[in-house]
C-alpha cells in the first residue's frame, strides 16, 4: 500500500482506495527485470519468438531481448516504485 500511495498520493478517497488499488496494481517483483520478463511472457512474445527461432533454425543465443527498449515502452504504460527491496508496478 505504501508504494500505491507514493504513486497516487494520500489524497485518494478512503472509500474507493481498495478499488483504485486493485484497478491499478500490476504486480510485485524482486527487480524491474523480473517485471519486464513477466510482461514479455504476458504479451506472448517469448512463445512467439521461440516458435520463430525453431522454425527458422536460429540458435537461442543469436537473438536477445533489448531490455532497455522494452523498459522504455513499459514505463510509458506503468509506474514503477522501488520500496523495501521490492519493485511495485502500477498501471498509469
């Protein structure tokens, strides 16, 4: 909840706090990288890329995720809060 208040402020109406939290909360992670990995999986990119590599005979090490670029896009959609050695992600 502390991370939520950092993003949305203490002016959140106490009557709607729980609903607003549930609407905006995306997840809690040990790192931003872990959040990005879950996002990649959720979009189906990892599965699609694996199928593509297998169909085309491309070795795993020949294609890599550009995490820097993915994080830029991710931050356009989500707010990221670092709190107590955890990463909390909220929809903007």
